[in-house]
C-alpha cells in the first residue's frame, strides 16, 4: 500500500501550481527573410510580458 501524502506536501504543491498559472507558452510565427518560409519561435513567458514578446 502506498504512503499517504503529508499535509505539508499538499500545501507546497498548491502554491507551486498557483505560481505556474502565471506563466504562458507563446508561439510566434517568424518569416525567414532568406527563404520566405515561416518558422515558429516558442517560449514560456510571464503572463504580464506576453504583449511585449509578441511586439518584438
């Protein structure tokens, strides 16, 4: 039988998951000037910085 998780572990996981919700995966299509083909730039950005990343 598996050991039950302690109360402290559950609280720590809840805090970590709450912090993880502040981050977003952003995928931006970038056109190559040489070939004209699109490539995709993927990054994980804080939710407050998404517009700044897309404006670059």
